[in-house]
C-alpha cells in the first residue's frame, strides 16, 4: 500500500536557526498537504501543493513539491518559539482517495 | 461555525467494557476518518469513509468498528477495549472533489484521550 515517510522524527534548534522536514512517498501523489500540531492540540491544515515542482511560501515557511510528485519539503527560516510543534505531511494517491499521513517531525525551539 | 466535534474528550474505562466515541461534522463533508496518535508513531489511520454506508480499513483497524449511517456522524466503537488501545484519538473530515487542484483540507476534531485499565 501507499507509504509516506517523513524525516527527521525530531529536530531541536536554537531560535533563529532554520529548519527543514522532508516527506517521501512510495507512490506518485495527486497532491500533498502539510499540517501543524501544537503541543496538546489537534493537527491544523497549513497548505496543499498540487503541481509538479510547485513552491509556495507563507511568511517564513516555504513548501516544495518534487518534480516527480513523490516528495515534498517544508522549510522554516529563522525559527521562532511559536513554530514549536509537530509538522505532518499527508498525501493522496489519486484525487478523492484516502489521505495518508507521514509520521511527523517534532520541532522544539530553544529560546 | 464549521467544526468537527468528538465526545467524550476524556475517558477512563476497564478492559472489556464496550464503548463508543462519537464524531460529528457540520460541513457536509463526504470523507471522514479516525486516527490514533501514540508517542513516536505519528497519526495512524484506523478506519475511513468516503461517504454514507462506505467504510474501509486504515492501517490499524483491529479491535475497532465504525459505521456511517448519516453523512455527518462517524462513531468509533471499541467492542472489547484492551490496554493497548489506550491512546489519543482524532476524528477528521474533508470534502472529496475528485479534482487534485481542489482543496481537500482535512479538519480535525479536538481529540479523545482514552485510558483502558
């Protein structure tokens, strides 16, 4: 079945450092989504990428979708303590199909 | 307000005592799903449903049942809970457009923390 793998599992950074998490799928994806879960909270949608090679930015966050639509990355520039949480990628094999989540990357930011 | 609600939020029970966690969404979404979240294991899908009367197993369905009699409700049933089902459970819903470019954002409920003794 479809598998979505995410690395690293944990990342500790000093405030102001950059952070990147990577997502890889065993199959080509129709689209990929990213979610953020704050400690004690529930996952919240950040963004959806659809096109091959697509790059989208949200302030200090940059999201990329690979050319082959099998991998994706989330990069945070100059992390802040408000960035703390677990970041999940999730992909659909085909439009309208089951959404499969990666294991998540837990980010901690030391002030 | 658009939302996914789950009840109860917290539950302590004993091995073997049947329980149901309810999930309801008010966004007319076709897709609903249950996940369990355990430390170091991320979100693992238990069951999902593409529409009314259509359900399918996720990655960890053993020990769970679901039903989808109405579009808005997707209860999770534990017929005979065991301690290894102690976990944080999330229900989620999303629209299903069948088009890759349409946003199929998944909305999560607040979670149900279950302890099975």
